[in-house]
C-alpha cells in the first residue's frame, strides 16, 4: 500500500511538467539519506525534494521542514567540478545555478545535525 501511495505521489509531482506549456523540463532528483532509521524512509517522509531544470541549468530544492542552514554540494562526477553553498531551509525552497556542463552530477545536502541527503542527475 505504501509503495502504491509513493508511486501516486511521484506521478502527481511529475504531471505538471508533462502538461506545462513552457519549454522548461524538470527532472526530479531521487533523494536518499544515510541516517539510520528503524525502517527505510519513504518518499513522503523525506524532508526535502529536488529537481533539475534543463532550461535554466539549475537545481530547485523544496524543504518540507525547517532544518536550519543546510550545506549543499554539487559535484560533476564526470569533470570533477564542485560547487558548495549554504541555504536557509526555513525559506521553504532554494534554487542553485549549475554551470550546465554535461555529465553525471551528484548533490549532497548536510544539515547542522550532520544528517545527509544525496541525489544524482544528468546534464546532457
């Protein structure tokens, strides 16, 4: 049942990009965490979500809870290019510009308590 709900939520989140009239392409970044919890964390329990915007070459993050100032590191695994910034999660969202360089990118969020969330996306 939980898997079905997760799939429905992901489908609903992806729908606006399917019907959008603009040329913006939003690629949802699958996030995972390294914290130890009794059971695996489901999509609806994640305190943040992110997507890569192909047109703007940027990553937009939505924070569903205030985690304080979060350090965000973007790394192009293909070229080694790295960018680190700190964002205030209490604002609810943040957008970070990338260089737009092609490759496989990783994104790492580190909270003040040391909790990490990671994801990956590709720029063609």
